[in-house]
C-alpha cells in the first residue's frame, strides 16, 4: 500500500498499539487545580453583537466564556422550527481551518433536523476566536505554530506566579475552552427544553485529542458533566513518549512535528518540557472516559501517527460493548476515491451515533458490517453521492481541519465534467484562472453554496477516479525561478501541507495564501497565485 509511513508496523500492530501509562510527576496536582479554575466561571451561550464579531470569520456569531475569561467564538445550528429538541453536540475542528461558519452550518444541518442542537466551537487563536488573541496559527520565524504558543513560560523562573506556568501554554487553555463549550451547550439545551437532555462531542485530529482530554476532566469533576457520547477521528495529542522519541521518524508534520522541533531548539530544558507535555497526553486521559465512543482510526497516518491514535482508542475506559472502531486505510492524506468514500461514510455514521433519538448500541448495530470496509451506508445509499453533508476529501484541508467537499449527485458530476471539458484547460493549470471562474459560472457554484475549493477538490477526485476527459495543453508555462527560490517554495509547501504529495489540498485556502505571500517576500517577486501554483505543480511532477 502506498501512502503514509507505517513506521515498520503491520496494520494489526498499529491498531493494537498501547501507550505507556506511567503517571508523570506533578500531573495529579496540576489537574486538580485546573478543575478548580474551570469551575470559577459558569459559561453561558449568547449571540454576539456586531462589535464582537471576528474579522477572520464574522459568521461565528455566538460566544461563551472560555478558559481564563476569554470570549470563545462559536455558531449554533438549531433544530428547525417545530422539531422537538433531543439534545446537543459540540463540534471541534482540526489543526487547520479553511471552512467558513456557513459551511459548518450546512454540514451539520441534517443532524439538527433530527432534533440535535449543534454548537460549532473555534478554540482560542483560530478564525472566529482570534479577535482577542490574534491569529495564533501563524507560523513564526522559528517554524512554531499554535501548539507552541505559551511554551516559553515553562523555560522561565516561576517567580510569584498566581497560576502554574503550564497554564500559559495554549493547550490547557484550549482544553478549558472545549470543556466550557460542553458546559455552555448543556445549560442552553436544559433551558430550551426545560429538562436535562444529553450532550455529545465530535472532534477529528486536534479536535479529537482536545475532546478526549476535556471529556475526561469534566467526568472527573462530576460524571454528569461529561459528554454522553463521544465521536472522534484520528485523535491527536496522544502517546507523547512514542511520538516524540526518535523524533525525525515519528512525525511528518502537524502538532507533533512542531513540538519535536521546539524540544530540539531547547535541548537543555528538554527533560523539564517533556515532563509537562506528558501531563497533556490524550491516551492517558482516555482511561477516564466512561461514555460510549465512536472512533475512526487509520491503518496508516504519519501526521497524527496511526499507532498513537490507536493508543487513545485502546486506552478508553468505556465499556467494551460501547466502543466502536471505524477503519480507513489512510489518514491526513488524499489516498484515492475508495479511502475518501470511507471518510465520508464515517461522517454519516456519526449522524446516527449522535442521534439521541435512539440508544447508541441500537444505532451502531446496523453499521457493524461496514466498520472495517465498504462504501455504502446501512440504508444502501452511496456514501458520497447521497449525503449533502458528507465530505469526499480526507486531506489535511478536508476532514482533518478544512472544508470538506459536499456530496455530489451524478447529475452534478456530469455538469462539472462537461464544464471542465468545455474550457479545455488542464486541471493542474486551472486554479486561479478565468477558465476556472467559467467552470464555476457554468455549474452555478455560488448558487449551490459550493466554494471554489470544493469544486476544485471534486475535480481532483474525479481525475483520480479516471472520469475526467483529457484536456488540451496547459495554457501557461511555469515561470523560471532560481534553484534556491524553488527550494524555498518546496519548504513552504511542505510546512503548510505536510508534503509535496499533499499539494492538491492547498489551492483556495488561507494556507496557500500564506505560501504565496511568504514566497514573494522571500524571493523579492510579485507572482500571482496562479503562477505560484504552476510552480508547485511542476515541482511535484
């Protein structure tokens, strides 16, 4: 099987991997204090007024009080008028976001139609929750991103701190943001229904790791505060001893790679840093989860290393009969149409699992035949073509953090293929051109709510499936650049996408905007996005 690194492990060895559970010194005391600080506020959901909206995503139009009083942005997808409220679900994002609030609302409307209020949360520093913090996802000159924010506090002398140095790190604060999101939604649901109703949590990649730790700590405060159901995919932030050991081999990007680099840059304090980092190990926290869990795992994944995600699932304290493992071949990469269908199918499975109209065991019984393989739901419908909320992309910018491609009917595919054939420009030469705008106009993408990125991703998937006709020669030639500029561009693409092989997930995302801006700044050029993309496409040949 081509694709992500398997770390020398078979699929069986990967999926049965177990983390080391030694409790690091100081962990228990820290989390006792963390829970006390959590309860210092009673978070309440309320709509934002115009002055509070985040310029980076003004559609994130609700808020609640997160950790240390920081306003956290969210959007609430309420059940249609006349639909009885059955519960709520908090939805978390991955390490990268290029999905708008409007796209999030569309993605979860079918669950809302089942009577489930969906609260889409953006943790601090991400679009929608960056008005008071700034954009914490920007990579600094040292190559550090969101996960490294605040770590420097651990390198300083404690002095007369009122709070532990670890609390300066963005990670425990983000876990508190998630926990308060669950508390805020539970309170809103209870008030709206005038009775207690169940609340679930959904998170993939970074959101999965945050969700596991927040759920565990809520349960430690009071079991009734923990989410009643937990749906996670490729949960990150787990099994740090394995993930950060032999660091050059264990990670291919993402939070683990950034943390490993941070440790290398601070080798003289590595032991102290590792001790605190291990307090925030989602595999260790998973032992304190008791609720039913649906978890998607990959046989291979080198962004969130597949063995570490499996370690989180294997550590769960849930009843064995209430733990469901949904398998895909590869995570955090576009591994072909079959794998993409599995990723889309997981989202449909989550719709049933998080439907509080029936017990989880009953809901999952019908899904048992497709937990390991298959691309059709129990109702027989195609996982991609029949569900408007299901994504067809599993790349870093897709299920794991970005905008997923909405389901496409056969008629929509036919119209898209005809529009592509009519403009006569090859797919690698198409982004950021007038011809691509023509494709969007011909299929009325704006009217259907499909973004340029979603249309491009569908074209890429159709090409992988061998369904795109051959077009004429490229309409433009890549500009000539010096070898050092080409190396600079390659490094920027790898930094944002993980590898050149994952380049297809970049166009029409903030990540690619950053690539263009930083490449032009570093090379002294002023290339437009199309010219930069042509260079990337040529380099990847």
